[in-house]
C-alpha cells in the first residue's frame, strides 16, 4: 500500500490551488497505471471477467468514495469499469484526487 493510500481526502469547497506539473509527476509515482488527462483529471480503466465482477468493484469504489467524501465519475458495463477523478470545486486536480486513486488501487 502506498503512502498516499494511507491518507484521507480533505474536503474541497474551492479556493485550493490545483496540483500541476512536477507535483503531479511526484504523486503519480505512487499510483498504478492511472492516466493524467490535460492536468485536469485522473482516468483509469479496469477489466473484469463479467458484469457481476465489474459491479462488485464499482460498489467497493463507491464505499471508499463515501467514506472519503470524495466522489469519482464511474461508468461500467459487462467486463469493464472506467473511473475518472477530479476535484469538481476547482475543476482540476487536488492532492485528494491522488489519495482517492491510491485507495482505489489498494482495493
């Protein structure tokens, strides 16, 4: 488990500076196969054997998200789930996004 996964998300109501550049690169070193898109959000696709396994995963992500008070955008179907994470209040990346991604990696 990465050090990020041991931390908890901090609620953001705006006014927090976005994470950019070298700081993103440093945080990405603690994640597994996430993609940074335009320094605006994190994206990762997961593959499963069937719909039920995808649903179980999505529900586990939902439990983590609720516990952290930080909610990703999730789409899923037979054999896949796509997770998109960003801080809506700043329309970009905050440290909490990387924490949530690390916690999802730890599932």
